[in-house]
């Protein structure tokens, strides 16, 4: 547990976490697993890009 203290202290000082990047990475890995067997890596890249944009997730109000 001692190896985590630098990260804990950094959070206490700044209030910033890496939760956003961890969440995006999880979505990209899930999309990659769903796309297993597809032959076109460009389509897989576009699927991951689409899945990680806020508009496609419904977070933005278009009005």
C-alpha cells in the first residue's frame, strides 16, 4: 500500500484523478472485444472514437 502514497498525495493536493482516462480506456477495450474478428482496423478505430465521444453517449443537449 505504500507505493500508492504519491498518487494519493497528488490527489489531495490537486483534486484531479485519472478516472476519465480509465473510463475511456474501458470503453475502448469493450468496443475492441465487441469488434473481435473484424478485418478492418480502421472501422474498429472509428467505432472506438464514436463510443468515446460525448455526443454519441447522449451527454450533450443538442438544443
